[in-house]
């Protein structure tokens, strides 16, 4: 439970996590050294120094108390305070009401505590002036004020250790972070190249860095090259299939057209079905083989698809255009093919459809919704799979096909680093297909 709560506040980026790994041990080490060394070592040194000074202070106090009168006490104290480097005032007119200690004083508490332990009848101790210590004690001739250097009871400049620790810790952390960043940079470049490839873009990438990072980079390049070779082989195969199958189908249709129309009508319909099946297979396998990335305004792409639908008499309306009209790198031919498939799919099972687009900083979302019967939630994943026909969900008798329409759209989404989502249309009551593409 605790680690799950802590995980929400941990940095996400690799640079931030590396910085945390570097800085956290340094901070913990500095705190540990500060507590153990300063609290124990400086307290011990302060206790010894304070005990030594307390001997001199008790000697002055005893001298004042042994004098029969004030005048004699002043003469005796004046004879010894100069050699002891302690300034005295008797009687003291300005006795502090309580001990005075600065808010930030590493050894102040130990000084006051040890002096009160070693000296009797202490009225107040002041450390307001960091360079001096002032102590008031009660004598038989009145309050005695003693003023001496702070260096006699405290180790000099204990804060210098903290300054040196912080400065050197920050310097070494910065140096270590620079070296670590050089090791992390190849990983970031490989991640960016993989993300671009997932969106259909091939980014130049050269493996660098440590041996393990280079090995991962080479494995990524090998995988990308194999995928590219497979895509090229698929394109060549499709070209051969298109040429080899379309030609005999055309000859067969021409031959049937010369025969009696009533007798060969069923055969002609079979040939047309074969032609449509072939076109569906080619569209599914072709994907974006002949399509390249271009700067496209998504709103203009939707408007072009909508205009084409109006020219063909399709009942399609504009559902909305949200976000800025800015150019984004996309494959326009593949996207138009995908949107056309969504519109045709919507109108095949419904009477009207709506198309829209939404552009944000992180994604572009195209949507097409209809007033048809929709697809049950437990069958939507199967509907995107190729060669699957959901007869109970969508009226398949209203048009022929092989169940590749949504599969083509999903494939186009994947080539753009996106996804095809199916849901319910709240506006029209049918199916809503959302084509979400990462930017």
C-alpha cells in the first residue's frame, strides 16, 4: 500500500529517475555525517572547551565572593581578568532576563547547558553576538558580568564542514549526472526511433553507448530491417497476385458477356463477388505500402472525405471539428481509405452517419458514428480481427464482404502508432468507431 502510494509521486522520465538515484544517497550521507559527526564530535569538543573556561570563570567568581567589600572585589578582579582575557563588570546593570541563543547555532545549546552545569548561581547566558559569550552570575556584591570570546568554548566555524559537504556533494553529483546522461542518451535515441517506427516513420539511428546498449540498438535495427523486408516482400507478392488474378477474371467476365445474358447472370455475379473479394484482400494486405508521410491538416482531410461522400449521394454529415487546424505528419491515402471504409461500414448497416475530428497536443481522433444496430461490447474485439463476420450484431445480408473493413482501419491506425476503438454512439444510437492516432 505504501509503495503503491509512493509510486505515484516518483518521476517518470529516465533522466529524472537517474538524478534521483544520484542525489538521494548523497543527501542521506550528508545528513548521516552531519548528525553523527557534528552532534557528537562538536558536542564533545564544546564540552571540553567549556569545562576549561568554566575553571577560569569560577576563579573570578570565587575571587569576587572572597573580597570583603565591593571596592576590594573590583581591585582583585581587575588584577586577574586581563590575563584571563575575560572582561568583567561588577555590579552589572544590564542583566538579561533569560538565556539568549540564536535560532541557528550548532553548538549554542551545548555551551549554555555545560556552563550552567559547571558554574553555580548563573543568572543568564547570552550568545546573541556570535563572536562573544556573555554570562551573568550572582555574587555577594551583586550581579557579575563576564564577557569573553566565543572561540574559547566552541570549535571554530563548524558550519564550514556543512558548506564543504554540500558544495562538494553538488559538484560530484553534477559530474556524475553528466557522465550518466551520456550513457542514457543512446537509450533515449533508441526509444525515439522505436516510437517513430511505430508511427510509420523511419528515423536514422546509430547504436552508441555501453556494450549492452549497443547490443539492444543493433537488435532493434535488425528487427526493423526484417520488418521492412517483409513489407517489401508483401508488396511484391501483392503486385503479382493483382496482375495474375485480375487478368483471368477479366477474360472470364468478357467470355461470359458474350453468352446468353439470362443463363450466365449467376456466373457473372460470382465473378463480381470474386473481384470484390480480391479487392478486399488487396486493400487489407496493401495497407500503406504506396503511401508516404505528408504534412496534412486533419480537418481538411475530413472535409475532403465528406465532400466525396456528398458527391456519391451518401447520407453523411459533419459531426464536428475540434482543436487547431495545424499540419500533422500522416499518410493521407491510408487515412482516406480508412475513413471511407468506416463510412461505408456505417451506411451499410445504418441509414445515416456522422464524421468528425478532434486534434490535441498528444493525439488526433477521427470518429464515425451511425444509427445502425451497433456491435455488442463482448464482440468488438472480434469485429476488428480479419475475416470475422458478426452476423448477430450487424446485418451481414445487406452487403457482401469478407470481414476486412474494420481490420483495414485497425491496420492503418497501427501504422500511425494509434488504435481503433469501437463503442456506442450516444448521439445516433448505433456504433461509434474512433480512429485515435498518436502525434
